């Protein structure tokens, strides 16, 4: 049985298309008027995440671009629309006398106005097109698809068991199933047309298996992001003059509050659920991007490697601005290399996604400002024509022409102007000062290059490990970097001599290969330049570089096999199992199981590495997980603190950042803290109250990582200091003293 493709509705008859849009609006209005739980959240998510984008695609007359590309542009344009709608309402409605523009009625009416306007433009511009795509329902109910659909449910129910019963069996089962999928794909036991679905479901499952741990927010940066999102909710207005990098990011101050208001959803669940769902489209986009450069199997292994890398599921669920920044970066790369977009439409979409990237993540925008300039010079300088054979570039003249059209001087100037303008005039230039400060620090210490005392990456590489399993994990994470390096070198050597080890039938797009080289250069700089990686972190930089470099890991593996076979002729190297990536798929299975912490958990290692799987008390105490009583204590403190300062341990400070700002008002009590200023508060968590322990951080200047240790409060000078204070609040899990 065949039905019209429900994703490519932009190819439907215009009357059927508009009718569906209006039906969704009517159903959503019904859930609002009659306060229907769950359905309001479901229809609200569908409305905000898909409707504006698909309407814009229809207005632009983008047709027959494929299911994957359609849904990616739909989500990206929808999220961009929410940023622009929120910004418009915030800046314009106060001029009309509306003091609370970021509240339900102004936002909902604006959203409906945008939807109806786009419907009218669709009918006016594109009413004659009708060429729907069809899908076979039988394919949707195949055993593989049904198994894939189970993955998110295993993740959801698995985290439920961990949260309430401390049972990790379902999460272990989930990770085992996910780890086997690459092998099934490589062995042709998995339908190729189900790979895109598998990518997004694996992404959702891995993200949920971390984000849904605990009924409260957990992490570090997420509490600062939550503060600014919640501030917009409480004020119903975004104050763009507040001095803060995070306040300048509309991915933090607009998108989560809009979802919370329209969907009638607690902000913490927007952070834990909605953000992960939206970010799960990012790996899908990478798969499609990689597939256009290589083939389905290499693309799948590449994106699986990207998802198996620990920052994908450890960091991304708790860093909202980076979720949206990477989403728009992927969409920029996708539209830049797309063959389905005419030049005017490509230019417009690049402009939208570029502005959205700038307003989402200041670090990514700054990095790619430099990359765009670098790419332009590579494309423009005539002397680089000699590189066309060395780098795998097909025709340098075509690069030059394409670059001047899309990564040309006008695009660079526009991108840099908007970046500088936004970061200088919003939030009192705090973002601009931060980026400039990082650059100045690197340059002023350039003489200390290659010194591990000034480079987090080198320091991490030579540091010791806490157990044999961590030693194994360290080397397992180094192997892909070696393969990536070999892949980059192989791409340079391609077609330059008889010594060609680059895989045949793989030809990268011009733009893609140049940005890959720039990302590799960025990765090398993070290794050798002083303080370069300390602000983002070594692991996060590597994660970001994989957006372009992930396929080079697989290419490096294949090139290594070819190189060994050229040097030492061994028949077994040409066996199907080796050359056709079976061995590499087994490596990625081990890579995932190690990095998710499953191996540590199964072997009962004394140093676990997963808050999702571990029940070890000491490890969880040194993790930023918070109980209800601790949260209630922090909320109570927020109500009474006024303008006074507060002292807590390192994790208590992270929790308090969700409601107390500026962060300089939250001090850490240390071993040698003897006296406290008059009138300050002391906030104790469960660990401090019951176990008389505190968590200390020995953060270095060169690293963003925080090695935590437990310290006995009874052995500190601070303990005697707080004994003289009065207890004013206690709920069994938290206490407040004054």
C-alpha cells in the first residue's frame, strides 16, 4: 500500500497542502482551549518545529529535493523562524505598548500571522505545482524498522528504571543493540533505505540515555543557560543589554522560552527533551552530507563514529547553545554543497542559516568566520591551482567560481559584519570581549607552543590514567585520530604519483575538502598552541572537527590497508571482511561500548564514567546530579537572598547558577576559609549535610576539564567557621545557614 510522503508535503497539491496546515492549526488551538495534556505538547512541538519551515520551502518553490533534505531544511528554517519571531516581538511590540512581548498571546498571534501569511504566499506563488512522492507502508513495518523504533523507548524506560529503581539493564541492552548496527549495515543485513531512520533513532536514543537521567537538570553550563532562559520567561521580555555571552545567544534566550510558552511545558523539560529531539536531526544531516561525498556505508560508519564519540551524548544534551549552533553549521555545509538549490535560493538559505548560527553560538561563529576567510583565500589565489591534483579537488576553476558565488568576498563581509555587529551591540559587547581575550591570550603566549603546561590537549595526551580500562579507553580514542591523519594525508597524495592509497570512486566536493583541511588545521592548533583549547576543551574541539573530518577516519582505515598491502603483499589483507570495513565496524562497536561506560560498568571498574549506568555512590556524589530536596533548598534560598552573597561547594554553585546571578555572588568554600563576610548565606547539599563531605575542583588555567575530589568538612577550617552560623532552613537533603 502506498501513501503520499508525509515529509515531502511541499510536493503535494497546494489545496491539500494548505488544508493539512490549517487542520494542524485547528487541532493545536483545540488542545489550547480545552487544555488537553500531552496532545498540546505534541501538536505544539510539531507546529513550532515543522510548520514554518515547510511553508518557507514551499514559498521558495523547492521541490523534489528528497525526504532527508526536505526534513532538514524544514527543521532548520523553523527554528530560525522562531528566533526571528521572538526577536521581532521583543523589539517591536513594546513600541506599541505591549510590556510583555515574550508571553503566550503575542507569540501565538504572531506565529499564526506568520503561518497564514506564508499559506497565502504559497497559494499565490506555487499553486500550480503538484507532484507528490509516495512511500510504501510495507517498508515501514519491516522487522528492522520495528526494531529501530524500539530504541527510543528502551532509552526512555531505561532512564526511568535508573531514576527510580537504580536498574540499568534496559540501558545496557540499548547500548548493546546500537553497537551491533554498524556490523549489520556493513554485512548487508540491514536495508539501505532504513539507514537515515536508524541514524536519527540512534541519535535520539543516545541523547535521551543521558539527558533523561534525573528528574532535574544536571551538568554545568546548562544551569547558566537555564538562568537566562528562565529570566526571559519571568520577565516576558528579553533584555539585550545584560552583560553576558549567554544572553546574546537567541538559542538560549528565545528558542527554549518560546517552546515552553507555546507548548505549556516546564522549561527544564524543554531542555531535557525538546532540545535533544531537535539536535537529533544534526547526525541525520551529517549522514546525508557524508553520503554525497562518499557512499552509504562509509557515510553511516562516519556518522556512527560521530555519535559514538563521548561528547555527543555527554556534553550536547546539557549545552543548549551548541546544539543549535551545530545544527545550523550542518545546514550551512549541506546547503553549500547541495546540487538541488539554484544560486539565488542557495544564497538566501545560506544567509538565513549564517545569521542563525551567529545568534546561536559565539564560539562556532567566530571559528567559522576565520574558516570562511581562509577558504576564500584558498579559492582565490592562483598559485593554489597546483593543489588541485594533490587534494582530490576536481577542477580548481570550478572551485574559484563557486567560491566567489557562495564563499566569496560579499558573503565573507556580510558574515563578518553581522558577527561583529551582533557581538558588539548585544549584551554590552561581552561576547566580543571574550573572543578577543582568548585570541590575545593565545598570541601573547605563542612562544610556549608545544609545551604541555600551556596546552590542554598535550597535557591530556601525556597524563596518566586511573586504571587499566582508562588506559585502554585512551588508546581507543587515539586510534581514530591516527586514521583521520592518514586520511587527510591520503587525500593530498591522491593522483600525484603512483603511490596512491586514497579509496577509489570517492571524490569530495570542492568546498567540503577545503573546510576539512581547515578543520584539521584547527585541530592541530588546539594541540600545539598555548591556551587554545582551554576554553572549549580538547574533547569538544575534536567533536566539532568531526562534523567535517569523520569520513576521513574511514578513508584513513582503507588507505592504511592499501598502504600495508603495497608495502607487504599479504593475501589476507584483501579478504572481503577486511577491505569491506567489517573490522572497522567491530572497532566502532568497541569504541561505543567503552566511551558510554558500559565496559567499565560490566567489569565493575573502580572508576566508572557514566552517570546513566553507574550505581557507585562515590562516583555519583562527584557528578553534577541533584535531588529534589537540593533543588527545593536552592529555590528557597533564591526567594530570601536578596542582594547578599552565598557560599557553597562546586556543584552547589552550579545548581545555584540556575537562579542567582551574577555568578560572582556565589563563592566556593575552601579548606582554608576561616572567616565569612557578615550577612552571607551558606548552602549545603545532601553530601555536605549527611556525609560531611564537599566536592573540590582543581581546575587548571589551561583546561576546561575539572578533576574533582572529595574533602572531609571536619578537617577544614571552614567547618569551624560555619558552626557559628544559624541554620534557617532544612529539608533533609539541603540546609541553609546565615
